[in-house]
């Protein structure tokens, strides 16, 4: 028996599938369609996916860093970020084969560290990761500068690029610390090597020009690279971010 009228028709119990309120979409199909829309937005905004993954890792890794499986979790997460970043480079003027050429040995080194506990390979993988992140950041900058139209994905790319640069310098500092022990000091446990989280904190502080904080470079090599990062941060904010903001605020042409 038909009970209620819906969009010019009738809803009959036991005859038609259940419909969502004021909609022609069956409730059973509602969740798959939401998932489909989410996947479409993901494909349209890969920069947002990369940025969200990076920020999530930065927030979660400190909870795992001191645990037994922290190093394994960090390497697994690094492989995930490499995959997202390589996919992002495909949508930029950068060459995918270059990022893939860098990503393959990085994944091999990270896998060897996880499976066999070869900690001495970390400086090698970090050196390649620094090159990879710098190249991915340069590709995203080319993507943002290739025209005068600012899309929503390019705004997300601005944040993702900043994070990629910061991560690149973080891995560069790991290499410096391995080559010259004691390159970085801290107010807490100053005699121990700095962790990835501490060096990442230093990198973001320098790149954003907010100050060094309690992690400081103490050798000439470390100070040279930190000075370069400060310069890169100022130029990125002044040249790339300022341009994006300026183009966004321009009135649209009719």
C-alpha cells in the first residue's frame, strides 16, 4: 500500500527501495555515492591529499618516535609520502621519471632498514630523500607559476610545497649530523643526537622565520645550511606565496 507522496510519485512499502528524505537517491546507494564524490575531489586536489598526509605524519610521529616500532612506522610513512609526492609531480611541469628514479632507491634503503635493522643506511636514505623533496617542491613551484590563474589545488600546493621544503632540510640536517656529530644542540639532552622530530621543528622554525627555538646549530656546516634555509624561506614567502595571494585578490575578468 502506498503511504506517502514523493517527488510526484508514491512510496510503496515492499515495492521500491527505501529513499533518503526528500531525495531520489536510495539510502543503500547513498554511502557509495559519497565515497565516489570524495574520490573525485581527491583527484581534483592531489595537493590537498599530500598536505594532509604530511601534517598527519608530523602530528602522529612524536607519539611513535620513542616506541619499539617507531622507526619502522616512520619508514612506512616515508614510503607513503614518497608515493603521494610522485603522483603529485605527474601533474606538474616536473619530470615524473626523475622523481621515480629518486624514489626507488629510497624505498629500497628504507625497506632494508626495516627488515634488517641497518641503521647506518639512514644518512644515505635521508640524503636521497632531501633531493627528492627539493625536486618535488621545485615541481610544485613551477606548477603554481605556470599561469596567472589560481586554482584551489594551487592554494593547497602552496602549503604542500612549504612542507616539502621543510622536510627536505630536515633530512639534510640528518645527513649533516651523521657526518659531523654534535652539529645540533638542544636545551634537553644536549649530548644526544637530535631526533627527526627535533630537526623538523628546527626546519619549520627557520623556514617560517619565526626563530630557532631551543634546537640550535653549533658547527659551521650546520650554520651554513640553516642560513640557506632561512634565505629560501624568505624568498618562498615573498615570491611564491605573495604572488598567489595577489592573484587571488584580483577581480575576476568578465
